[in-house]
């Protein structure tokens, strides 16, 4: 049974299993129109992008997307209260069970897919009862509690449908039906009568709904805001007999207005199958007429025709609700348009530039250059002084490595050819890749995989040896075990205050193996930077292993090299302009022209 009053007291964070933009946007529109400070949908489990773009009022927002349940952040798991399963019918059982087991604070959710195997529905019924969670569906348009929660497309997916259904103001009538379309129709009928709903749900049209009609009736009975129940039933099944028994035994005492569709089936010699899976009278007890009589005899108010049903709902002596609608908000929402690009880094608000949602001047005055670089590269303000100090050191350390490397050389050549600053710098930057400047990112990938995949150092090294691949982060032309690189020890000093040191510890274990093979196969600057940076991001900034993998995929670690080395390239450009030595041309003896014979 669903505790409606408990839901009203719950913040109501929602996770969707699968993506259905129309449904998701309708929930966000409901949240915005009822005055919520933030969207109720906080996470989408689906394949594809890392984020999906939606509107919050007129403004665009990003909702995070993760590919699987195991990728759910721990802090999210503690705060999710509801789910909507938008996945296909064949995946409903496994995905619903997994989310019920994964989320400790979950109250329940909705299954949207139809034609879920009946065996799966029955299994989920038992499973949800054992977990003390509610599930509405399968084949349900969801649950709506005005001003509080919209869990599915129920009530409409267009802004004006939400307004016309009066879902922004709470009333006193509970509305139930197996049919999603009729649920929406009944909500509108109640709204047009000026009474408004207290809550509404659609059981779903499959043969075995997990939340049954009698469960819904008991939820209405126990809800203090609900004063009456409106129910649209169908031929087939025995749900109405269970409801009749609840009314007869006084477990349901609130006025109940019912209509049972399908009387026309009685004129057919063979019972026809109507739209829903169980909408077929297999015997006399399952006919619409028999069920109407049962409800009527129990004390419910039952109507013969649908127009009569509508008139009586309209004329029922129930509390009317005076609703006020802010049409200016609706008009602004109608003008919304998707932007060409989205960004989380900066924006211009009426001429005031904001960086990571902070005023640019304030941001510049209160943060060091290293903190600004790290925050912008990560897309959010950094938390720890350790990361700021380490990035500051790395930016200073990588600034130049002489005129001999490809990037500096290209910059010099372009400068002496008379090219401008931007062209010369671009020439140098374009040499950065797998053979020059890309080793930090590759080293980070090596250490992350080595640790997360559970390699021991010896097997890790042997894996590279068998594939005849150099280990990025290991090896130096000049320094060796008996003549160590002083820069590496300075880098590793930044890990001394860390507690776990998973990545730097692994890198040093690998070094023990490689130096046993050859003295110059030491941990180099690239490998040390990658390892310590992984440790700091993990321990001080709270990045998960998955988060670190995503940083590697976006070349975050190389970005630090690019920005630092750009300073060196610019310095070489300016130096060449000062020296003004003219066009650089190689002497003939510097080029060996070799004839290739077939």
C-alpha cells in the first residue's frame, strides 16, 4: 500500500531507468510550476551521453546520466526516493529488482512499459512486498500528487495539460483507473468541476498490476486529504469484488463514485477482448454488469452511462478549490528554445561575466592561477589545498624543456619564417601527441587500469613486455637508478600527506620491477605526476575510479602539460623575434638524401 501522506513529507528525488525526454520534461515542468527550488529528477540511467539537456522554466539545465546501477554515486544512492522504469518490457524485472536492492531510501516507483511477462509481474509483486516498497504498473502512466510529485506522464506531458488538469493545486478527490488515457480524462473532469484531485494513479492495463485497485483504495482511505474516490473500471478480472468487500466491511468509508466500462460485450456471443490485457469477461462474474451490481450492493455509487458518471462527479457536494495560475511563467516557458551549445564553465548575465557561477573579478581575486586552472579544467571549484599546490608546482615544472623538443622547435621555425604569435604557437602545439607531451595522460591510464583491474606489478610489466609496448611513465634517457631524477622525488613529496596512495604506490612497485631489468627504466616525471595527481583527486577531491577514467578520456592530464608548455613556446617565439636571425634553413649536410632501391 502507498503511504500518500509520507510521500507528501518526502523531498522526492527521482531516478529514471532509461530516457524518455517527453516524460522527463513534463515532470520538470510540473516541478517548476509548483514552485520547487530544484528539479526532482536528479539522475538518468541510460547509455549515451554523460548529461541530457532539459528546460527548467525557460533556462536549460543538465541532468547527469550514468550507464549502469554500479555507477550510481554513493551520495545519490542515499537521496533517491522514487524511480520511473522507462526501459523495455524484457528488462523490467532485472532493472527493477536491481534498483530496489541498490537504493536504501527508495519508497517506490512506476513501471511504464507494457506487455511485461506476467511471471515477471508476479515476481516483482512478491519482491516489492518483501522490500516494503511500492510499485505501480506495469503499463502505468504513473502517480501524481498535486503540488508534490509527478511520477510519469500522468496528467499530460504538455505544460497546458498540466495547467488544465489543475495539478498545481491540491484537492480532495482520489482518481483511479487501469487506463492511462482514462486516468488523464478523469483528472480533467474533476478539475473542470472545480474540485481538484488529492492524488491519482493508473494501475496499468496488464493482467497483474503490482499495485492493485484495492491497494489504491486503501491508500485513499488512509490519506487525510482525500474525501472521495472516483474509479473507472473495466470488464474482466475480479478487482471490483475486492473493492466491494472493502466497502461492505467498512474498511473503505469515503464516498466512492464508480463507472465500469464494457457492458456492450454482453451482446456478443463470444466475449471480445478489449484494449487491455485483462479487459475480457471470461465468465458472468467478470462482466461489467455483474461488477456494477456488486459495487452498488456494497454501497458505492455506480452509474450506468459515462455521461451520467461525469454529471454526478461535477455535481457532487465536495469541496471546491480556487486555483490561481501564473500565466506569465507559462508564457515564458512557451518561448523557450534549445541553445546551440551548452557549457558549465562560464556565462554572461547582463554584462557580468561569471566563472563557475562566481563573479569573474571575485573569482580572480580570491583564487590562485593554479586553483583557477584546476577548477576550470575539472568543471567545478576544487576543494583541497593539496590539489592547488600540486597543480601550481606542475605548471611551473613543465613550463619548458629546451629548444630541442618538437613543439619548441616548430615554434622557433614558424617565428623565424615571419609568422605571428598565434600561428607560431599553434605550430608548436600541433606537435603535441602520443610521441610528445601525451605521456602524462597515458601514464594515468596505465596506473588506473593497473590498480582497478587488480594487477600485481610483475604481471603488469610482463603484459607490456609481451606486447612490445613501452610503459608510459617509465624510463629516462639521462637519469637512472643510481642517478635519480631530482624532479621525481619533489613530485612524490606531494603524496606524503595522503593516506592510501593507491596509484603512486603502484607506480613505485612497477618501478622496482622495471629497474630490475634495466637501470634507466625509472619512474619519470610524467609517470610521477600522473600517479600523484590520481591520488590527490581520489583522496582529496572525492573522485571515484569511474570519474578518474572519464578525466583520462577527456585528456585532463594532458591539459596541464599543454597550458604550461604554451608559456615556454611563447617565450621561444618572443626570443626569436628579439634575436631577429631571419629565416631558418637547414644546411645540406644536415639532411641525408637516400635513394631507396626496390
